[in-house]
C-alpha cells in the first residue's frame, strides 16, 4: 500500500511540474472586404520582381501582368491545366481564413484552426494571438502550400504574403487595395 501511495504522489509531483501549454485565443477582427476592388502588387521570386494588378469585379478575378491578363473565378486554367483555389482570394488578402466551424487545437505553441475547403484541408496557425500562416493540404494529407501573413495594413489587408511549397518561394508585396 505504501508503494502505491508513493507512486501516486510521485506521479502527481511529475504532473504538477510539467509545462502547461496554453492556446492564446484569436480575436478575429471584423474587416469589411470590398465587394469589388483593385489590388496593385509586386510578385518577387528571388531577385526578380514583377508588377501585377488583381481586379475583382462581381465574382470574377482578373490578374493583369506585363505578359497579359488572366481571368478566373475559383479555378485558374491555362494551357489545359486547371488549379482549384480552395479559398476565396479576397478573404486571403484580408486574412479572413478562420471559419466558425473550424476545429481548434493547440500544437507546438500555436493555436491551430483546422477545417476543410472542398477536397483540401486547411490549417491556420495563430501565433501570439495574431494570424501567422495557413497550410493547405491535399486530400492525402501532404502539404500543398504554406501562406505566411506579414505586415498587416491599417486598412485591414496584408501588405506581404509569402507563398512556399517544395518547389517555389514567392513574396507578394501589396502596394494598395482600392474599391472600384
């Protein structure tokens, strides 16, 4: 009996000394995303920097670049290949990527919101109460892309978005967003 009591006391002592990890709550700011807008930006890849404009009119997007324009909705198609975008781009620019139905977990000091958008799974990481990054995973669980949110403007959009995956590392520096 003495051994059992000693083991219980030892277990309680170990448990009481264990570090406590606490998720910091994420207070989602209400930002009014313009229905129609034009965003002027630069896309950087290494030392190369390209000016682009993203225009949203109704539910269509137009990406204007120096080589031409690309019109799309939730799918970007070129040369017979289509990419399904699992999140609305305007919500991405404004960091409105956490839904009420997302599951919340604590992981490695982050508050992580997990959800499903179509066939893709998203994991939104909150660090110190602020939006840090979003991972988009394929249906098999492999990471498709990571989007880092940096430098939020006073107007509510993120000035810098960094997109990373195994093959590419792009920075999108947004100069301004105006309603049209």
